[in-house]
């Protein structure tokens, strides 16, 4: 089963009111509105997506090695 980190969710706290906001990895770099206080929050990328792609690539390599190991 291929690894897809882009749709994985994680929780962050609103810096204004502390409300929990669910964010997907693919949404890093975007702006969301807090559902409680309506504050706009920009989730910086800071090379996050590039690094996430590297992790996905390494997992694919590992997955391939594991399949070959079972042969």
C-alpha cells in the first residue's frame, strides 16, 4: 500500500484563542481561518513540502526493499 503523507492530518493550536485546528500536510503553506475566533492563520512552508516529498521517496524505497526481502 503506497504511503500518502499529503492527506495525513495533524492538530495545531490557534495562536490567538488556543482552539484546535485540523490541518493536512498538503495544506502547509496555506492560510486557514480559525473556526472559533475567525483569525486568519498562515501555516508557513519553510521547505516542509520539499522535505515531506523526500520522506515519501525514502518510504517508497523501503517498501520496495521489504517486498524484495519477502521473495
